[in-house]
């Protein structure tokens, strides 16, 4: 049977540890037998990032801008322990953060729903997509450890040397200071990405901050969202039969617990980081959470929402069997292939991506799954598969759907 052809490459960003192992098996078992796969490959493993002084991460982001669609494996963001383990020359920044900043993107994370995995929140019937602003806030902060009594200020100096100074706190003793920032350009890009994504999915959009306390910082987010919605999107939302509304973050948390799902929840950077983990865990597992970075220019970068599965990787190195869930990584590939197909009008590629997702879900619903899902499923006669055999089971299901 002839392989599906591709006219434009994907940008392929390989990663670290157990997810790197799964990455190769997924390609060998689920992609290469069926697709004449064209990718521009970048090795974002920690060793190679260190070898290139992280230039490879910057190059991969530029390639994503060139080709419009990328797929990324999970990568290590090093801490002090990783510095010693990998003998790094520097504690390199998060590759995700570097790529997000380069693309000025918004991260959309959505749980994958399967029968037999019941959400902890019993009334959640449909996925909740978490839209996370991927710029600024505590992720680009400046911090000072205050040594003793004194005054802490926030200061802005314009290009002409004029200064705005605001007292933060008069300290009677030691403490800590933190400065964060954002830009109206990035907030506007975030807003438009959320509105466009809501129109694509035809789902309601919530946005939540704490403007009653943060009357300038958070209120700026609220105002920009409302201004852009009123001037550019209101009529389009009405025509699509969907709504946008703003609410306080604490009210949103209360409301989301009683909602049925089927909407997009937009959050600032840190709020989105925390709430996406809450949503994914409540739906079942981080390994069942898709993640796509969308830029205001229409560039898409797909990845799994979880990390490199370090514990399983160490078991793998000892020759021990692992049962690592590869679903989110498979869906990163299918998401990227589908988007590549849409941009290139390649219906075969779109159909392949849809069929592989169907086969993945059907395999689980047939009772074949990894250990993490077997521990929480309500299905009977479950057959726990190791990491490689689970992917091979998906291939068998995929072939049976032909």
C-alpha cells in the first residue's frame, strides 16, 4: 500500500529521557509505515542544547516560523541536580519558554476523553480547554532578597530619563521583593489567539484574572480583552452562537467545578500553569492532555502536556520494564499532521491523523492500556501493556480500521 505523501515538512523537535524513547517507537510503529514523513529535525535533548549553547532551541523556533507547524517531544528544564547529572556549562532555560517567547504564542491544553476514565468532578461531561498566556509574569521576573530594614520601590525610567517611582513596602526587617511585567502587545496577541481558537472550536470563552486587587496589572488584561472583543469579535461570536465573558479568577474556579465542560478557560501565565494541571488531573492524567502553542501569526506547535517521565527512564536504563502512557505524545503527532494536512489541503494526511486518534482511544476502550490508566479505569477485563506493546496494540487497532 502506497505511503501518504507530504508536500511541506513538519518541524520535529526531539526531546529527553523516556519520552524520547517513546518518540522513536511512535515513529517506527505508527508513522513511518504509513507516511512518507517529511520533517526538519532538531535535537532538543539537554546534552545537545548544552553542546550548542542552546542555539538549537532558537533555531527550532525559527524553523517553526518558516514552516508553520511543529511537533515537540518533552524536554528537561535543568535545575541544580541536572547541572551535575548532565555536566552542564549553564543552567539552560526552559525550551518551552524560549519557543513560546519566540512565537509570542498562547498554549491551549485539552484533556483526551475516553470511556472508562471518569473525571473526578462528576458533572464534567466534555473537555475543558485551558488557554494559558505564555509570556511574562513570574516567568520573567526580577527578585531581590531583602537583607534588612529599608524601602523597596518599583521604578520605571523612560527613554528620556524621566522616572516613575512607587513605594512597594517599607521593611522593618529582612524579606523578599519581586518585580513582574507584561506588554500590551503580548496581551493583545493572547486575546486574539483565544478569540480565534474559540471560533475554530465554536466554544464559549471565559477569561479570569483578579482585577479587583490588581487594579492596574490585571485590569489591563481585562480591558484589552474587552476592547478587542467589542471591536473585532463580538459580531463573529454572535454569528457562531458562542459567548465571551470575564469573571474573577476565584469565581471562575468555583463556577468551573459546577460546569459540564465544553468551553475554553483563558488564564494568565501562572494561573494557566496551575489550573491546567488541576484540570488534567481531575480528568484523569497529565498523560491524557494535549497541548498546542498558537502564535498570532497562525504558527502551531504541538506537544504533550507532561514532562520527560524521568522515573521510568531510569528504570528503562536498568533494563526494567516500564508501562509509560504515550497517548499525549501520539496526539501531539496527530495534531501536527492534521494541521499540516489542513494547511496543505492534504485530505489523506488529515484522515490518517483522525484514524490514528480513533485507534488510540479505541485501544484503551477495548481494555488495552498502560498501568496509570488501569489504576483509575472502571472498565473490566483490563490488559496492562508495557510501553512498547501499548503502541503496538494501537497499530493493530489502526490496521483493523482500514
